[in-house]
């Protein structure tokens, strides 16, 4: 008698449970994200195993290569038609590969690529003990002013870990606008937020302010992501699924309903509260009023290269996620969310512009201006037309490069204490270094939306989309707040060009090729998107269809 | 027991956490309140999972725990560093950048 | 493809601006001659356009049309009618004089510590050329959006000209002068930017309306007009009125019309005399020109609806500007308020909706440009010599500098529309045109002429006649360069005063076109009213 037959005397074989299906992952279509996260992980290894003196070069090269390769992958995917005809949902419903996702991912990668140049700049700060240093703390953990910090500076330490952190943030941002279920959305949000919190804390100068910015950003960010998560829980309770298409079919009433669950599934209270909380989490990242409080402090305290990166890339990623949520999950609910978004957009445009008028610090000024711009973009989001999507995509691309360039210019104007960000210190800059002042003026004019700059093309696109979507009052509010906003942009220009330079005024540091490239790219994109935006508008048009 | 009660509990915990974030001064306590909010979310996920009879909610709860752990790492690092440089973890003292 | 004459007319100064700005810092004189050369070349091309324009031919001639930004419905469409070609010629004519008059305005002060990279002279002349290019393009654009872009973009170089190169003759010293100057520049920019942004909302509205009714949004003037004529485009009355108001607001700020005029005295008072001429004689003309071309043609019904109110505002401008001019103590602000008064006449002529009124208004734009240029530039020479712009600081100038005083008198007489000088013809036409439809308004407007005589003659009497005041004794008379500026302008004033036919011949057919747009349903009421 065989062992098995003996065994069967007192046992019966349970039916074999079906194996878990092997998840089917489309690695090729996810390659941009995988490349960036892979490069980030490699960066951690580099940090651990390479000798200190060769880390900087290795990290910069690795990060730049990683982003370039990921961008090439995006272009290849778009070329194969994944943005248009072959758009579909990959990774078991978790990630969408479609036009808006590819467009925004491409933008984020380019922004990240340019940001690397500002991160890697080592010419601006005076040499510390014979070592070239960048904008980041010698040792993040050392207490400011302590012996430990002095020793770290003397030894020529630099925080090369900022590059892997940047890469992780970029990786999270790539997933964020492509996330096709709420869980992926949440994880992506954390993946890009956590590195940003750390990056904020790592300024070389004004370390106390930098740490303070990080604490504020972290606590408020964690608070808002808790709201997002609870909203996700409620939406899950409402629909019984977290996938976008599942939720939207429950909203439309096309999903099969389990009568036993009539109390929860399809409960409008769950839906509305959940939706409001998820939207809150996203609007926080976007920096829309009334969730904007963190923006000025964090923008001011964070190291300026980080601010530039954060201000542009976060906005791109967060608006991408917001667009997908509103257009894919909630089109059936637009009569519910549009009035609320109207209110938020109006508040954001006006508050951003009005409060900016009173600012005396360049970085805070740019922070409030970014709030006002979030309002303009929201006006395009509200359009709920295909034009609305493509105009927002275009605006984000145009805006992010202007922002990046403007913050790169801010890093150049320095005095003994580091960057001189107080506006009064900028008086007469146009007399002392006309070129830098002129470049900054170009960025300010683009922010103000003067014709022949990318800012105007973007503004015109979103306002036209909003007007066609029936939101003419929003356009009028937008136009009025543009006029208010113009006032403070112009004020900075007045200060730079028409004021006498102060004798003890700041000097303009001569940057290395790195920052010069970043600024030049910013100016070039500003002018190209202002003068001949047709190609990019076509691109955004083609990319303006979400996959469901 | 009616599973809805768990939902009420989770909403209550979430509210306590949110209120704590808004009124407490110590950054560590504020942070603990955030953790409380995240755990309230977990309770809601698990309850809804039970209600709907699918496992998604429970899986999400695991993800939340991992994310919360990562957040603790980053958050404590930042809070400890600011505590060491100022000998205070009060969020009211963090006011270098008031307008 | 034919020679793109209109593009070239605008491209020459644009290229000139770049070339001038690139001249090395030390070679200021080279920069000046370069800029002057480019402005003269522009004048040549503008003259060719004027000659090649056939008054009896098509409505829009020398047209060019290219797609620019398809998604926005923006086309690079250029074309000139009689009014536009004259305005382009006027602009091209005035710029060389502006440059010559401001030859030394942007020289760095001798005691200033010259920074090697600070190049005010190059900047000054490059900015003037840039303004010229943008003004020319906005006269030539037949695409509403294209017009808007240059209408708005010209504010930026203008802003730097006002704020960067102010009048050095300031009572409060250099610091106060800088403060006033930057205040004036900001005020100029904010007023015009606000106007422009309101217009942007209307431009977007127009796009939405055309996109809704025609399938694709368009800004092409000809396309919109033909669609209207064929009934394909039918803008709702209330929409048309809102759009009209959006456009008109921007033009009224630019023109400037009371009560939106307050930026002009500041801007003209604080800038150097040539820049003041640039503002009032060139840039502001875009506002009145755009009323004729865009407000009346795009929104004829709304224009008729709004005309009574606008006429009253224009009348207030005439009287108010003249009254304030009488009370001024500052020569340049006096001329600025006189300009407000004159712009009132131009707008009166346009919205009286009669053919005499509109030809008069067009002619007025030309004549006002020339006469103000003459008066303001001579005033500038005077102010530079004395180092003050207060009327009280002058007296008896005609004894020490008779030629200067004489030219100043002719410029002043032109400003008060003395018969025989060019502005008389246009002012007469405007008044006749207004009178034939609105007799009461016409009568009140004549009051403006009386007041003009008052402020001009009082100004002349106080500054030029009487005993020679302290500080005037050693005043030199006009130099060769200055005579070169003033003589041709005065000659033109005399010529057009006696024989305005060349201009009116070109302008009149276009005026009739415009008028027939407005009066599709109501033909030739002007003649009926007279009979």
C-alpha cells in the first residue's frame, strides 16, 4: 500500500485552490518609470560603495543618464502610438499609458534633467577650505554651527545623496499622473513627497530656515495625505474597488450592483465626502487656495534649486493626477464638482495675485505667483472639454520651464550670507549686470503673460478653453487677477532697472556651464513656446485623450 | 455587531487625529496624530473590505502601513534634526519665515 | 509670391533694434547713426508702400497671409487700407526726427562711473526702433489677434523708454526725478496693461463666438466681415455689446479718453521730449486707429449703440483737457493736456459716424502727430537749455533765441488750429461732420478751439515775450541738428494746411468703406441730415 493511499484513509484531499494568477506586467511600457527608479536605486549603491571624491561625478552622470534614457523611452513609446491609438492600461489596471501620461512624464523628465544642472552647480558658493561646494549642506545630520558641521565642511563633504533623492522624487512624479487606481495614486504621492521633504531640509546656507521649511512641509504634507487616504477609503467603501474605471462605472450606474450592499455601494454621502477629501489632497500638492499655506514658507526655506524643481515638477505631476481623477473617474459628477472648483479657482487666482503684491522676498513672491498660476491652470481644468486637457498640458509645460529658469536666476544673486533674496537687495541689478536682469525680466514678463512669451500662449490656451467650456466669468476673473499680478512682476522690473544700485549691494555670481545651461534652456523654451508654439500645441492636442 | 460601527470608530479616530494636528504644539505629537489618522484609514479600509467581501481593502491596509513606516523614518529624521539645532520641537517656535 | 513690402517695413526697424543693441558700449555715435540709418530705410519702404497703394483699388492692399498658430486661430495677416498706409507713413516719418531730437538724451552723464556693460545709448535707440516695428505691425495687422499681440507687446519697450530715460530737468533733483519717472512708467504700464487684458477677454470671447458659429475660431478681419455680410455669423446683440466694450476700453485707455487719460500727463511730463512725442504722436494713434478699424468694423451695431455716450466722453475730454492745459505750470504737462483735448476731437470725429467726421479724424491723427511733434520737440530744446520745465522760469526767449521762439510759435499755432496750418483742415472737418449729425455737440466742441487759443497764446506770451529772465540770457539759438528736425515738420504743416488733398485722396475711399460697414441698414444719414 502506497503512502498516499494510506494517507487517504483518514484524510480527504481538499480541492486545490486556484493559483494566484501571475500578474502580467508590461515592462516595456513601464520602462520610463523603471529606468528612473532603477537609476535611483543604483545611486544609493553608489553612495554606499564609491569613495567620497568620485561620488559627485558618478551621481551626476548616473542621474543625467537615467533621465535621458527614460526620456528616450517615453519618445519611443509615443512613437509607437501608445499616446494615441495604442493607449491602454498597464500593470493589471494600476498604471495608464496614454497621451496625457506620456506628455506629462516627458515634461517631468525634462524638468528633472534641467534641475540636475542646477543641483550640480558648484561655482556659486565660495570655496570652503579649498573644496568646491554646492547649494546643499555638507552633512544633513550635523547640527548647524556645531563642531561636527565645521569638521564636515573642512573635510569637504557634500550631500551627493541629493541626486538619488531627486531621482526617487522624479520616479514618483512619473507614476502620479499615470496612476489608474487610487492605491497607486497614494503610493506615488508618498514616493515623490518623502524625498522632497528631505531635500527641503538640506540647504547649505540658512540651515535653520531650511529645516523649518522641511518640518512645515512634512507635517502639512502628511496631514494632507492622511486626508487623501481617508478619501480613498470612503471611495473604496462607495464603489468596492479603487480602480478608476470601476468607480466611474458605479457612479454612472452601469456596474452590476450587489443588492445586499445597497447601503454602502452607491451611497452618495460616501462618494461626495470621499471625493472632497481626495481632491483636497491633490489641491494641497497643487498649492490651490485654501490649501496653499505651506507654499511660501517652503519655497523660501528650501534650497533654491530644490524650490525650482519642486515648483515646476510637483505642479505638473499633481495637475496630471487631478485631471485624470476629474476627467476619468468623475465625468458623471461634473455638475457636483464644477461649482466647487469654480470657487477654488477664483479664490486661488485672486488670493495668489493680491497677497503677492505685499511680498518683499523674491522666493516668496514667486511662491505666491505660483499660487496664482495654479488658479489659471484650474480654469483650464474646469473646462471639461478636450481643449481643456490639451491647454492644461501646454500650460504646464510652458510654466514649468519659466519657473525653473526664474529660480535658477535667483541662485545667482548673492552676498556674504548666501543668496540675497530680499527684494530691496535687487535694486539696480539691471545697472550692474544687465544680462542677468534682462533674463529675469523675460521670465517675469512670461509669468505676467505678455504676448510673445510662453506665458501668454499658455494663458490664452487655458482661457480660451475655459470660455468655450462656458466659464466666461472665470476668464474675466483670470484677466483681472492677471492685471493685479502684472503689478508686482513690473515692480520687480522697476526695482532692477530704474533704481540706483546700492553700494553694498549683492554681487552676481558667475555660474558654471551648468546653471548657464539651465537658464538658457528656460529662456529658449519661453521664447519658442511664445513665438512658435504650434508644434507643441499639436502635441498637446494629440495627447489630450485619457484612456479609461 | 454591525460593521458600520467600525466605520464610526474610524471616523472618530480620524477626527481626533485631525483635531490633534490642528491644536497640538509639539511636532512629535502632531506627527503622532497624523499616524493616528492613517490608522483610522486602515480601520476604514479593513471594514469596507469586510463589507464588500473583497480583499482589496486589506491589501491597501498593508500598503498604508509600509507608507506610514517610511513616513516615520523621514519625519522623525527631520523633526530630530530641527530639535537638535533649536532644542525645541514646538511648531510655534518655527517662525523664522513669518511675513 | 510678391515682395512682402509690409513685412519688410516692420522688419527693418526690428532688425535695426537688434543691430543697434549689439553695437559695442564705447561706440555710442556708431549706434546712433546705425539706428538713424535703419529708421530712414523704414521711411523709404513706407514711402514705397504709400506710392504703391491705389486709393481706388481693393479695400486692403499689399496683403500677406500666413498661418502662425493654428490652434489659436492666429494668422499672420497683413494688409493696409488708406488709413493704415497713411498711419504707417506718419510713424516712419516721425521716428527719424524723434531720434535726431533725442540725439544726446541718452548720453551717459559725464560724472557717472561708466560700467563697461551698461549701454544706455544703444538701449535708447534700439527701444525706439522696437517700438516703431511694433507700431507699424499693429497698423498693418488685419488679424485681430495679431494686432492684439503687438498692441500689448509695444508696452514693454515703451515702458523702458519712459522709466529708463527720463527728463533731467526736474525741480526736485535727480532722486526725485527718478522716483517720479518710475511712477510714471508704472502708471503707464498698469493702465495700458489693464486695458489690454480686458481686451484679451473680449478677444477670447470673439474666438468663442466665431468658433461656435463658423466651426473654427478665427480672428481674420476679412473672414469675419464676409461671414457677417453673408449672414453666416450673427453675433447676438448683448454679446456684441460686451465684446465692443472690451475692445473699446483698451483703445480708450491708449487713446486716451477721459476719464482714462490720467497716465498721459505723467508719462509725457516725466519722459524726455522725443519719448513724449513717441507716446502721443505714434503710440497713442494706435488706439484711435483701432477704434476705426476694429470697433466700427467688427461691432457696427454696438458702435452705434455706444456712440452717444462715447461722444459725450469725447466732448468732456476736449473741454477738460483744454481747461487743465490752461492751468498748467509745466510746459510738457500743458502739451500733454492739450493732447488729451485733441484726442477728444479725433474720437468725436470717429463716432459722429459721418464721412467728413471720419476723414477729418484720420487727417487729424496725421496732423496732430506732426504738430505735436513740432511743438514738443521745440519745447524739449527749450527745456534742455534752461534745465527746467516750469513756465515761470522762462521769459523773453524771443530776444535771445528768435528762431527757437519762431518755431515754437508755429508749432503752437498749429496746435490751436490756425487756418493755413494743417490741423485747421482736420479740425474743421471733424466739427462739420459732428455738427451735421449732432449740432449741439458740434457747438460745444468749438469751445475747445477757443480754449486752445488761450493756452497756446498764454504759454507763448509767458515764455517768449517780456523781459529776459535770469537764466535765459545766454540761451543759444537752434543748432543745425535741431533745425534739421524742426524745419521739415513745419514745412509739412504748411503744405498740408494749404493742400491736404494727397492725404484725403488716399484716406477717403477707406473711410467710406468703414462707414458703409456701420450703416448697412441706414445709408448716408449724413446727407439726409444736411438736406
